[in-house]
C-alpha cells in the first residue's frame, strides 16, 4: 500500500543490568500517569521442569504460575495491594500462557511504588497455611469462570484447536490441579523463573530513562538480585490439524453463541511470527470485518444483529484466529462463514478489500499507541515472544496481498477449523 503515513512512535530505551535484568523505558512527555510492569517469562504453558544439577524434576500442577501470582501479593504485615493503595497507586497482576506480570499505575510517588514492586516480586513469603487458604479462593475463581460464556467459549475453543500444545491450558488450572500445589512447588517455580535474567521491567510515562535505570539497579540490589536456577523444559510437537472439529456445550445463555477457530501452521512462519500475525490480521479484517461482504450479508439477512468479533493470536510456535457471534440461526451463520473462508482460500482477497482493511487496521493501531496500558502489555508480550511492538506499524505497512492470500490458503483449509457452539440450557441440563 503506497502513501501510508505513520507518526513517529516513542522508542523504547533498553538496558540490561549485570544481573541480567532487562529494563525498558518508553517516555511519553506530558503524560501524568506512570505505568510500570515487572514481568517474568513464566506462564501456564510450563507444567514440567527439571533442575540442572542435583535438584529433582518437578511436575508443576496446572495453574502454578497463576497461583504464584496470587501468593506474591500476601505478606505477614498485610497485602501488597493495600500498600500500593496507601501510596495512591493502583496495582494488579496477570498470568497468560507464557508471561506473568506485576504492575502499578500512579500519578505520584513513583519511586516508592517502584520499590514496592521489586519487593513484591523478589521477596516471596509462602507458608503452608497461606497456600491452603488460597486454594479455596482460586477454586472459587475457577468455578466463576465456568459460568462465564465468554471465558468458557474461548478456553474450550483452544482445547478443540490444540492436541498437545499447552497454550490450551487454562492459566488458573483445574480444581484438582490446584489441590496439588504446595509452598515447596511455589518456591521451586520462583527459584526457576523469577531470577533477574528471566525478567523485564518496563516503565511507560513522562520519566527519564537514566533515572529509571539507576533506581532499578539500587532496588534490585536491595531486594536480592540473583540469576534464575537453570532448568530444562521439554517442548511438545503439535499436529498441524485441529484436535476436535466440532463440539456443543450448554450454558446459561439467551441464544446460541458460535465460536470458530482457525489453526495456523508454525512450520510456515517460525522465523517471522510478527509478519505472519500482521498478514493474518489483514485477512480476518478483510473476510470478517465490518466492511466485509460476509458481515453485511449476515447483518442485513438478520442472522446477526451486531458485527462479528474476531482476533488473531501468534507466538513463534503457534498461531490461531478466532471468530465469535451470537445468533438464533447458527446453521446459516456457520454455512455462510464456511463459504466465505472457502472463497478466500480458493480465489484470494481482492485488492480493494485488502487496501480498505489496511487502512482500518492502521487507524486502530495508531489510536492504540495513546494508551499506556496497551503499550505496556503489548510491548512485553511481543518482546517475550521475539517480536517488537514498535515495529508493528512498519510491518503492517509492508504486508503484501500475496502474503494475506497465503495465510488464507493455510488457515482456511480442511482440518484446520474447529467450531464450538454454546447452546442455551434446556430443562436445567447442561452438556
């Protein structure tokens, strides 16, 4: 696409301390809020590890990374979230398949908050009593997600798409796996994955990078910087085709909700996941977006009463697309979507639709960079997956129509598509 204009984005100033801790600062002049995230390359995908040397092999119960995230907030003298609140800051944490992050956002007392963040992450204080009490809290959390159609739709779809890859695992684990977690397991996971050399600190806001580097160095030393213990993690080989093609579950929903997943082949894009993701985003914007012929046909035909929802998800060893819509005419919806996917795979995307999708995606991306939350989260996720958020605009601008059509041929082919339907509960019974 020619003539596309991108405003210059803030660059991340990056420095690695002698301990291995990576620090990235994205300066946003004039922004009042300051946003900091300290994240580790440890998520729900890692369920088995072997310490190098004389320590034993650990089978990490599903949900260990998420459980550890919860427990790090607890201290004998109170909850760390309350301490952030006393400084006027908001704090939170998240666990995904390959990252656990701890964050705060503040307008004031940034140095004090940064000190709390290092204390939170570097100084665990687990006890058997505390772990046992936390199990009940997390089991209740799991039970609540089982009643959430959005969560259950997304997580169930991943189990249809993936046979062996742990990206399909629920970060919270299961009620049974949570029972297996102990203080010993949490300390072992912290030893393995919470060393400075496995973490990145990101700060976004109107701050001086040199000041941040200096503060981080002092705080890291204060709270005991160390390298992660060396561990061996076993990779899995995932089949090219989906695990299950179709499934129906019943939940308390007003009408059917259809989830459609499309599995990409990492063997095609291992060395260029960032570019593949951008090509995939153009594809689904073209085929499923608000301006697509499919969306218009479904809406004007009364099959849907809102735009289709869709997204793409990529790392170096997996990639998938998903589409979701609520409808009272699910068979017609699925049939129309299949027709559109087959046409895209067979005939390709036309140039006019391709250019329109690029313009829409470009506008959305430019607006997203005004959000500290977007920049912080996406920067870290991309960095941990070998990509660079700041390169997205230039990659998007350089995507070719042929690349988009190649993605269509792969992800829309037979054996790469899973369909989940969430049906309303009938007579009080669920599937």
